[in-house]
C-alpha cells in the first residue's frame, strides 16, 4: 500500500494528476443527499474565492463530522488570522455550491504536515492536491487566553474561552452561524430552534481578535447562542444513544439468524418440530427488539431528566 501511494506522489504527468483530482472531486458531490448522510461540505471565504477542505486536516467531509471536530476550531482560528488583512465573508456550504472556488493549501500556511514515513522524498503539495493524508501538527494550537470571533457588520461577537474550546457542541454552534441555510435539508429541525441561528453570520464580514480591549464598545453577544448550545448537546446525546440502539438491534439480529441456522441444520429431517422451534425463536427475537427499543427510550428520558436538573 505504501508503494502505491508513493508511486502516485512521484507522478510527473499533470494529466494523470488531473484525472486523480477529478475522481476525488466526483466522489465529493452528492446533490440529492441530506446534511446528515452523504452531502459534503466546505468552509469558504467568499471575499477571496477560497475554500478549506476539512479532510486536509483529518476531519470528515459531512457537515456534523467537522462541525463537532475540535481541530476545526484550531484551523478556523488560524485561517482567520491568515485572512485578517482582507474582508472575510465566511460561508459553510456544500461542495456543489462552491465547486468553482480555489482550495487553500494548509501545507503552504504551515497548518498541516504530510505523514513523514509515507511521503518522505516526495512533494507534500502533490500529496495534498490529490487528497492523500495530511495531519494537523501539535504546534497548531489555540491561544491560551480568550479570543473573540466578531461580526463587524452586525457588531456581535462570540467569546471563545477555555470551557468553549473543550466543548464540541459549542464549536459546532459557532460554525452553525456560518452554514448556508439554503443548502441544509429538513434535518435542521432535528435541532430544536436550529433555524434560529443557522446562517445568521453567513456572508458577513468576520474578524478574530485576541484582546478584549479591542472589542468595539457597541458590540454585543450574539443572541440565542447559549440556548442553541444546549440543543446541540441534546442532539449529540440523542445521536449516540440512537447508534447504541441500532448496534444492539444488529447484534440481536445476528444472534437470531445464527440460532435459526443452527436449528435448521440439526432439525432438517423433522420439519414439524423445526417449525415450532422457529416460531419460538421469532417470538423471542421480537421481545429482544422491543426491549432494545424500551432501553433507548428510557435512556433518552433519563438524559433529559438529568439535563433539566442542572442549575
């Protein structure tokens, strides 16, 4: 496998690299999908006509895969610092919407690095261009002090403190402000009051500042932010419990099919007895599935009850 990747990197034929890039881009386009399944997203600076590919720093390309990724906040902070001399109008949209934009090289900005053992002796920009693995190095960090993401057009801001940067729900909520509402499908309503903040800052001029004294005195905290954070937490929790329920059902189904197969082999010459055994197994299987569903509902209710008890 290593030799295969290295041989790709040493290709000098631009036409071949172009074909590889076209294949990669075609896999990123899914115009009929939803925000939770299949649709690929990117972060764009509309003023510069540039986009960031989340996969280039190790995040997923689906919307919630990189919205809930801590490294996304690191890259977002540093790229805003890089763009600080220009007007930054940020939009997070599906790749079809922004397919004509230029991809920003994170390697050129010093934000990512290729795997040394895999790409030694090869051009790292070539590796990045064709979508091979690059990593966010340890040196790419957020400042220890608080910083502020400021919407200069509407004079609103979000303060990013220590608690904020360690909370994926808060990170997702911040980025949710830049999501293109027109590209989002009906699943936006899975997050209570999700439409309230979705895209509120999209296409607006954004800056990042690192000193509170630099905040314009007329700036105010963006309304509704804390409320939506709680809803993201609930959304994340529901997703985890739902996956756990589905995993349990799959486990039950596999065990059920294994038992039926075993009895069919042992009782193949006694069809009457086999029919009774299969009927009993089906009844047991139905009960196990119902119990898995009840466990999921019980966990959801318990989680909501705990959340309401919090001060």
